[in-house]
């Protein structure tokens, strides 16, 4: 149906206003507040030792978590698409869990298993291996929350492609590894790429689960999101007078996320044009 | 007469990696168990570990009950608003043409890319005590609603958008040629076609909002929120209460999950 001009315009204005009021204006205010007192101040807050190590830790955790979930995701997609019986659907349902369960519950769950008095304490804690309240726990939490993305993006791609080419390769004598590496992987690469981007965005931004499993000591086990949280707490108790510190850390995180969003946009259009 | 041609003696290699490969399957299941299934089971076990009576009393104490009630109510409201606004935005993205439309479409995914704590901070910055335009609704239910609307925004839009794109315009054109006005066409033809998608989007928004923590951590203040109560319990060492309330949230989430899948929706990933 085609609307008359006034109706069309009002809907347009409403939609744009909604996005602006909810997303754009608040984000803009954070950017503005960050640089309100000059670039120098903001830059100083972004380069404190705590901030630098937080950025590093965030990146390192993502660099561990995302490849793990990528390999898992591809394997999971292969099983979902190519196995018989209900296994595929069961796997598919389990993949929804990291998304639907609250992050603090995820943190609690990992604490109860890998913590000092957890189910696996005999394996880890009793042998002096610290998982919870240390970086390994944070990696686990990040893996949990960013788990489904690659699997979910690759599965429909794999399903659509079918295995004709792989069958042909096999009749020509290729081993299963060769087939996978030379034929399967290239054909799913855009699904993998988009899934990796989504996974990375999630891994970089995680707060709830990581907050529960980390020890919150500045400079030791703080990620950038945790730094934002901690600085905000400090402002509340008057330890740090300047709100700028909070905004600066948030801006850093926001800029990284916007870059990821841009990559998402680029890969997204590649992905749909290949379908 | 010759017999049928002999099969080549060469053995045909496995055609697929994974799929029927037990090693891959085993590793995938192990990965899922160690990271997802066993930890979640531990929460369920811990929740009822001091007996069902203790479970019940930790869940029904005043704070937990209030937090649950407010969280569920807020999530419901967000789902409803998200459904309406999501349909509106999807309409504008699909049926309209204007410069910057593609950019607007990408911005819808911002809540997916932006860390939830930054989302909460942006809302505090504009609508809190430090607001440049003098609006201060931080630490109230209103701000909680705003924060949840932020994180749930994409679901309402993305659920409806593809369905709207696939809609066959013939029915609408036929109705128009028979004299129906736009409102009637929307109500009688478009809306019924969109309803399953709208509901699916609303259910997703609800499921997302019920467990949200990061966006609310900075802006909720004294408003009791289930995830924040759980967090406080963990911090104070009361893992049993935390697990009990978590178990309730998990059950609610699972019910939503089943409902979403039944209506053909997807929680993560694209169609």
C-alpha cells in the first residue's frame, strides 16, 4: 500500500526520532562529555596503566575465545547439517542457551563448577590452579557468552551449499581433510567471517559474567568493560572526582565497537550478495 | 556377453568431515558440556541443594519477589513497546526511500555491537544527573525501561523486517482497488501477515530483557532487578540464594525459548 505523503513523512520522522532519542543522542553525549575538557584529559585517562592493561586483557581474552568458538562453531555446523536423527536439532537448541541465560547466572554457573569449592575443585583448585577470580575464568565466561555466533551463521550457509562438491572431490581421491580445507571451508568463509565479527563484538563487550568471575583488582584482572564499571563505582564514592575517567574508558570501548559494527555492515552485505 | 563393469578397486574416501565423524561429535559435546551444560546444571543443583523448602523461601522473600515482579513487568512492557516501534521502524526501512536509510538500518544493530555497560552509561549521561538537557530520570523505573528498550531494540525490528520484505503486494493492491483505505489495508491484510513475526520479536525482546545486567548495572539504582539481586547475593557469598533465584530465571528463559522455537523464531543468528 502506498501512503500519502504526510503519513509517510510522519512515520519516517517517528522512526528516526526513536532511534535518535534511544541510541544516537545518548552515545553522542558520552563522546561529547569525554572530550569536553579537552583531548589531553581524555587521552590521559585512556593511557593510565590500568586502562592500558585493561585494553590488552580485553583483546587477549577475545583473541583466545573467538578462535575457540570459531573452530567449535564450524564443527557444530557440520554436525547439525550433516548428521542424521535428532542430534542436529538438539545441538541447535543448546546453542540458544548462552544467549537466553542471564550473564550473572552464567558467571555463577562457572563459579559453582570451577571455583574453590566447585564441582571440579579436585582437578583445579586443589592443585593450585586458579580458574575463577583469575584470567582463565574470564576466558571461560567470555567463551560461554560468545559461543553460538559462528555456529549459527555457518549452519544455514552449509545447508544451502550441500555436499555435491565434496562428494566429487572424494571420488577424485581427496582425503577428508583435503576436502574440508580446499572445498568446504572456502565455501563457508563469509558465514564464518560474519560469525567471527558477531562473536568478537560479544566477547569484547561482556560484563555480567566476567564481573562475577573476576577478582576486580585494578591492573591485574580488569577488562575494559570492568574498568568502566569500576571507575563508575569510584566516582560514586568520591575516590575519583572526574566523570571523564568513566566516559573516556567508555568511549574507547564504544569506538572499538563501532569499528566492529562497520565491519559487520561490510561483511553483512558481502554475505547476502553471495547467497 | 560380458558381465557388468567392475567397480574400481580404489576405495572411496569419506565424503564428509564431521557429520558422522565420532571424534568431532565427541569433542563438540565435550566442549558444550564443560562450558555450558555442566555449569548450568550446577546452578540448578545448588538452587535446590538445601532442600525445596529453602529454595522456596529464598525465592519468595520480599526482595526476590519484588525484583522478579518488576523485572518481568518491565520486560513485558519493553516487549510490547518494542513490538510496536519495531514494526514501525521495519516499515520505514522496507517501504520508504530516503537518503541515509541504509545507515539507519545498520544503526539498528548498534545494541548488538555496543557493550551493554556502555549502553547503560550513555543513557545515564543523557538522562541522568549529569544530563546536558536537564532530564534526570536515572535510578528510576523509567530509566530501567529505557535501558531495556535500548538492548531489545534490534529484536522488534529484525523479526519483522524480513517478513515485510517478502510480503506480496498483490493483496494490498487488490484491496486498494476495491476502495479500502490505508488503515483498513494495514489492519486487515498487512498486520495479520506480520503477527507471527511481531510476536516472535516480542518474545525475543522479553527473553533478552529478563536477564539483562550490564545496561542496568549503572542506571537501575535502587530499583530491584532480578539479575542485580543475584549479583548482590553472589558478592555477599550467599550462593544458595543466588542459585535459587537464578534457577527461577533459567526456567522462565527456557519456557520463552521453547515458545520462541515453537513459533519458528530464531534466537541467535540469521535465517
